[in-house]
C-alpha cells in the first residue's frame, strides 16, 4: 500500500507546487518509488516545475475517463530514478475529477508505488477537496504571513472533517507544517511572524522551514526541483524536511540571522 | 538594525506581534464556529428575533455559545440590554 501525501495550503502562491516537486524528488532520491500527481486541473504547472512540459501526452483526466491507461499518462522523470509524474489536464475544469475516478487511479498507483504525492490546487473548492480526500499525510504549506496562516487553519479544519479518514472514522490524517519563504532577518526585526508563532497558532508539528531563496526561482526557471540544488539553502532545507518525513531526526537550519560584519551592522541593512 | 534605529521609539509593538495577536483571535473565533452544530447559527438568528419583539438590541449584544464538557453540553445565552434612559 502506498502512502498518500497531500501538499496543501488553502492560499495560492505559497509554494505548494515547488514543495510537491521537491519532496517527491527527495523521496525518490531516498530510493522510494514515488509519483507526484498534479490536481490543479485547468492550471497545470507541476510539469513546468519538473521540466517535463514537452513530454505530456495524456493526463490525469484522460485516465479517469479511460481515454488512456495509467502507463500511457505517467511521465518518467529523466533525472531521478524511481520518480514519476501524472500531469493535470489543461483543457478541462475541476469538475472532471470525481471521487470514484480519483479513487480508482490512486488504487491502481498504490500497487506500484510507495509514495503518492498529491499537489493540491489553491482554494477550498472541489479540486483541493479531491486532492486531500484520500490522504494519509498532509503537508500544510504556510508562509509566515497573516492570510496564509489563516487559510492553513481553514484547510486543517477541512482535513479534519471532509477527508475520507474523517468521514469513515479512521485514524486522522497525519498533519505536518511546512513553513516556506522564511526570512530570518525580517523575523529578527519584528517584521515577520516567527516559526514559533506559526507553530503556536496552527498547533501542528513542524516538518521543515524553507528559507526565502533566489535558488527557488532559478530552479523553476530551469525546470529542476530545487532539492537537486545541493548548494542552495532551500534545497538543503527540503532534504531535511524529507528526512524528517521519513522519521529521521534533523536539527532546524537556516532559521537564525546570519552574522553580519561590523560596518554592515553599524550602518544597518 | 543600524545605528539610526536606536533613536527610534521602542514602545511601539512590532508588526509581527500585532499579526500574531490578530491571528490568534480570528483563528480561535473561526475554530469555535467550525465545531459548532449547523443549526446554531439559525437558532441564534431566531432567538435574536424573539428578543427584538420586546427589546431593541443589536446583533453584537446577543452572544450564544455552546460548550461541550465531558457529559453534558451547555448552551449559554448572553444578552446585553440597552441602558435605561428614562
């Protein structure tokens, strides 16, 4: 049985797709056969972030509608062994996802894969609800910013009431907090919520903190998941998060202000 | 923080702590609404309508809370009546 992980947030633009690509790639790098599914029907982007946009022939909705088989629609990643992508349809809308259809695809994938990473669309409508419905684990992606934290809390409420596990009275979805676009300098200046603040408000265990980094944009420009950039702090922070997801202990990195030189401190900036 | 910042007033709370306070309030409010039964909202409206037949009160002066303890639920109705002007 595969473990189904949903990467969700409520709010858009917080880094769900970046995180799905990074975490899915990280799991595969650790030797776990992983598939990442793009649930953002109509606004597909995971293919672009993964750098395989020109290899999409069939998509998730084609498989649900039995217009293509799963093996025809799955794209094998060229860089990372054991990693596959199931792209979203670009021409349909989110009503094309049915509970029965999604369940059938997930059941078939479960036979072959160890991890299924579901990249949720923004919002709390059908697409987002489908992405989280069958999840065993949720990674709640949150920026240290008021609207993102509030929306994350809203999504936690949906995970706890409208998921399959909630409806069937099964053990609840395992919830993890992933704080992204974190800027320790601004936190120390009192201009940004700290990790501790966000943890306290949302009250779920912390999986990782991804520092705001130029490497993330660079990686998406190139279509390479940022976790493959071992030099970048963001890449290393995602690797730590994947290790923690697999049950390993990793100390938090990149959350403290880096020491500045004497003159820089004197003059500010 | 540069040398010039030391001259600034220290009494003003940081914007991050304002954000945290605001979030804690709104999140607690939304969570309590999330756990309450669906009928509560409509019941609240109807109770307010009944009270208004006799006394003129604003919505914000009628508070209804349902609290669950281990073996019973308590419905608490709190109405702040307007001050007497006569």
